[in-house]
C-alpha cells in the first residue's frame, strides 16, 4: 500500500485528489492539508509519497519542500501544480523534488505516477519534460565532458546509468541487471556523486550525451 499525503491550499482540490487516488486499491491518502500544516502532517503520518502544490498562501511550496526533505526520514516529494514555468520546474528539481506533475494530468495517469514515485521513478509531465532537458543541456550538463565523466565509472555503474537514461525505475533496473533494488540505489548514489549530478534527470541527459542510450536506427 502506497501511503500518500496531499498538500494543497484548495480544499476542493484536496478532496478531488483524495477521491482519485483512493479509487486505487494499492494507494491510501492518509492525510490532506494546506501548506502551513504540511510539516506536522508528514511528521505525524510518515507517508511514502507527498504531492505538493507550489504556490500557496501562507507558505511557498518550495519552502515546504525544503522542510520535508530535511526530516530524518523524508518522504518522496513531487510537485503537483498548475504552474509549468521554467523557473518553478528547475528550482523544484534542483531542490530535490522527485517529480513535477501538472494538475491537468489524466486521473488514471496520476495514479500510475504515484506508483512510479513510490518505486523510485521520477515522473515529469509531458509539458514539463522538454523544459527540464533543455535546461540541463543549456546549463550544468552543457559544460560537462560527458564521455570523460562516464569513462570514470565502473562497467556496472555505466550499465545502471544507461538504464536510468532509458527511463527505468530502480525496481525495473534491479530486475534488468539481476540486483537487489537497494544495491541499484547504492550504485546510483555513487555514480551521481562521480558525475556531479543533482538528480536523475541530469544523469539521464549525461547518459544520452555520452552515447550510452542505444536506440534503433532511424529514431532519436
């Protein structure tokens, strides 16, 4: 069972999300609250996943994100918002958000994204993904010699990085390379440290720039 806390300033949105997610047999919305109550609610309930709005009166969603990630055992936190501006997207991901979803996401897709978050995935709205990739290419990754950086990785780390670049979750990577998910998580932590990455999206961009992603001829 994936245990979820929804943080949004609109009571109607909180109620709607609780109904949508609660319709799944493997997801339980254990609490909903507004921004100022988020830290106490998460500390009290210990959810697996938090869906967090980014613009709320009283306290900004990015400030709440920082508070939640500073907890001793932080949950997976993804932004769920109506705003897709470059600044919001980049700032949230740089600060540690595990995903960035928009409120116009199809309900069935939202359920799948919550499951992905709980299993180590890093979902992005289709409207947000190009902004993220272009931003990393234009900034941090653009100045990185990806091939040299990747060459410093062990063969296993390169294999894990390539699979991450294909969009696989930790669990999916573990099945592919016949390792425990915890071991895959350790490999990812080490390889991201070696590459100087701030997150999975930047690591995926580096994998692509280094030529680790093997696609059929005629595709991009």
